[in-house]
């Protein structure tokens, strides 16, 4: 089934995208409208999707072949207990259920952490000595540098200032590795944003339907507002 707003999707998509970037000019009504639409529609979608998931996974599975599915009693109890957050008198029930859910979840997830750490460390360790078997190349040197960076970065978290003498050099190198990684991550994210804007501009100009006039009107409105604030058009009397 095609949504009734499907014909408006290209225009709405373009408007939301460029309206969010108008915050770089200043906080303005266009940005507030776009952010309100995103938060409102997003919250509504999550709310409805959670209800749909509960209906499919819990409500419809409570009674199977005319009999009560005992495994669904616990989800019902937890779900109903979470609703007690709205009453100050019963909020301790909510806290108890939340603590149980968090601790059980952590208890399930924590055993995997050492396994992941060991697997990652072994993989980097084996790759570090690949140049002994495969010879020196860009690939083997790259794996060696990656393994050394991994060791230095880990050493930054494993040792403290109290063990300054034997671990000072690894910790300094670890700090350098983390700084380089952070810089690369920021630059990559910035370039990704630039590419995204370039793609959206080309899509607005060359796509069908053409929506270039939407960011164009926003740009004109900001230029006009810069010299003649548009808020002055709204009378406060």
C-alpha cells in the first residue's frame, strides 16, 4: 500500500535535510520546525513499533492452541511492573524490575567480553608476525603497525601514574595512538558529512522531482534575515 504522502516525500526529505543545517546560521524557526518534526515523528514511530512488537511477540503468544503459554507470564509481569513508574507510591517496584533487568543483562553480556578481548588480541598478535612468513610488504607492515597501536592503546588504560617508571613510554605512545585515532575519526566524519551534503545537493538538482528551490529559498531567507530580521515582520502588539 502506497502512503498518501509518498508524492511529498522528496520535498519533505529535502526540506528536513537542509533545514537541520540552518542551525549553522543561527537558531531559527525553520530549524525548530524540522527538529520538532523529527522528534515527533520519530517518537510516534518508536511508540507504535514497540506496541506492534509487544503484540506480535507477547500478546499473540500468550495463548497457544487454546492453552496458556507459561513462558509469557514473566514478560507480562515485567511489562506491567514498568508501568508503576507513573506512581510515586509504587515506583520501588519499577526500580526493582529495572535493577533485575539490567543485572541479568550484564550477567549475560559480561562473559563475552573476555572472549572478545582474547580473540582480538590473538588476531592482532598473529598478524604482527606475518612479515616473518610472508615477507615485508605494505600489508604485513600495516598489520604490524596495527598490532603495535593496539598494544600501546591498551597499555594507556591498563597502567596508571603509580607505575610511571616501567610503563611511561608505552603509556605516552598509547596516548599518541588514541589522539591520532580520534583525529582520524573526526576527519573521516567531517569528510562524510561533506560528501553527504554534496550528494544531497546533486540529488536536489538532478533528481526527480527537482527540489533545488527548497534549499535555495532557505538561503535567500537567511540572506534577507541577515540584513532585515524577519522577526520584525511579526507584530508584538
